């Protein structure tokens, strides 16, 4: 993860300061890329603690095709939604979007159901009746060397119905002659301190899951950025993070997954970062 820390430092040293939608302001650069060899270890940031259960629960939620933030809370906290009414205890990273942008779009959200519109999971599993995940798996299996293994969430016709337009817009998958599955993801807008470690882990986990289903080894995760930025209220936290020395990467331990529907019977505890020993968490407020 040294390359991630070097990009943070580059942004601090030579980024442009700009105003933004949230009103917080950012310093950032445009058009950068990181690469991680997944065989070297799982790319979980070690210079602060990664919210691993948050990563796993969100990805499982996306792969279900849900747009209900309370369903994400069910997965994250392993509880029924009737018991998830104390927001101070059971909020998720999507709660503010549901309570603000979701409501402003006219979704009749309640304590037990909070709609976000046709965000990532909906597009992945039901883009106009097309299940992109099942099509992706089928095409990777039967035509592995195709250059059309694309997963996208940027549905132009439905952007204005989403509580948050997709930040990680699309990903492309690649099967090498060594039977390794790699993923290249493009992110149009990247919160480098709070969001990007989460995004790296999420797509690395997705690559592992797909590789298990396809009986392939994992290869690389390549992360390309459009606008990569640090919010002005996170500058001191970033300086603290880059002053820390990275530790050894953990190894991902998870069940052998044969079908995408196998995920329905798994829990967060089935996905373990073995040997994960990060520096303490560094807290910062998310700009919404």
C-alpha cells in the first residue's frame, strides 16, 4: 500500500485547491492510477484501520441488487430491520444519503425502509432487465479472452433518480494466459482518505469472489482515478497517516464459492483478513 501513501503525498504537495458540491473544499489531482498484485496479499490499508465489515456488507448488498439502506444495515449488523431503528447505533455509510438525497428525490423513507434509487446494486443486477453479474460470469467462463467483460453503474437515463451518482463508474475484467483474473476499475470521483481504501478493498474482494466462482487465481487490481481529492477537513488526518509505516498485508480467507447465489448463505464472519494488524483508526467526518 506504499503506492497509495505516495499518491496521498503527491496530492498534498502538488494538488489544486477547488470548491466542491459539499461546500467543504478539496485539494486534488486528475488522472492517476494505482496497481496491486493480489497474490502479494490483500490490499487492506494498514496505516489506519479499515472498516472491513463495512466493506464486506456493502459488497454483499450490491451483489443482492438492493437499493434499501435498511437492508444494508441488516447485513452489517446481522439483525432484523424492526430492530434497526436506533440510527445512532445502526447507521451505515449510506444513511446520510438516504436521509438527505433520497428523501429530496421523493422516496418515502421510513425507519424500516430507506430507498436510494437505482444505485450500484440495482444497475449491476437489473439494468433494464439485464443481470450484469450473471452475464459477466457466463462470458468470463465461456469466452475468457473477450475484451468486453465490463461491469458498469453509469446508467445515464437513471442518474437523476439516484441518491448518489456512481463514483466507481465501471470495471473491466481480464483473464490472463496464466488463468489469473484481474480487474481494472475507473473511479470518476475519489475521496482519497475516507473512500478509496474502502473502494480498493471492495473491488479486490469482488475479484476474489469472481475468481472463486470461475476457478481462477487472482491477478492484479488496477485502480484508475479521474478527480482524486482530499477534503480540506481531512488534511491533518492525511498527514498523520502518511507519517506511519505500512505493515505486512493480510491474507483473505473465505469459503470456496461456486455460484453467485452461494453468497446468500454466507455471513460477514465468512470473510476474514488473516494477519491484519493495522495502525489505530484515524477518524474524520465524511462530506455528503
